[in-house]
């Protein structure tokens, strides 16, 4: 157990804390929930940075980090949808969570074929993650900051994240299709 893995486990522990705080019927719930989510987002960046910088990468960390990310994002999106059950919000949440499930399954399948590198995280995925984290943070906090309509900006950013989500999924699927065609050719020859 190293520091990056402990940060990742801490992020998983933050999931029920976030859920409880988000739904607390107190005036400061949105600030506290935003703080918990912000801390989780910071540990997402920090655990990867430390693992690479300090040479503490591990198979356990490589498995657990994306799981922790997807769990905290899914929890936050579902909580936000429960607070704002609109069709447009539901669409963005469905796109983001659906993509995460699809790409996770795709990566697992590609790993079984020994081709995981074909669907490694790319720049679009990194921009998607950044837009998604900022959007969720703004939506959870919800109150205006310096007169800016934080919730509305977060809502727009959520759709930017959803668009980037679809774009990155298409890129991953295109890369996988090349492998699928290669596997089909090899199967037919055998």
C-alpha cells in the first residue's frame, strides 16, 4: 500500500460522505458537498501525479484509480439528477455514465486481446474529465460566485463534457474496430 493507492482509497471513502452531505437538509450542504467533491477531484489528479513522479505505479492502482473516478462521478451525477429531474439533465447524465460503462468494457476486452494500449487515455479524454469535474463542482455548489451564475455555467459545461464524452468514445471505438477487424481476419484464416 503506497501513498497514491491510499489517496485512491480515500476517494472511494468520500463517495458515501459526499452522498450524505449532498442530501443533508442544512443550508451549508452544497458548500460541504462541493468541498468533498473538490477534494476527491484533487486526489484524482494527485494520486496519478505522485505515482508517476515517485515511481509508485502499481497494478492495484492502475485498476482502482479509474474505478474510483467513475464511482464518484456517477454518484455525483445521480445525486444532481435527483435534485434536478429534467429530461435534458437526464440525457447528459445518461451519456456520461453510459460512455464510462462502454469504454470500461471496451478497455477490458482490449486488454484480454493484449491491445489495451490502443484505447489508452487520450487528450480528448483528459479534456472531458476536466470539463466534467468542473461542471459537477459548479452544479453541486450551485450558488452564484462573484455574481456569476455558477449553476448555469456548470449546466453548460456538463453538456460540453457530454459532447467530449461522445467524441472520445467514438475515438476509442474506432481504434477498437481496427483490432476487431484484425481479429476477424485472423479467425477466418485459422
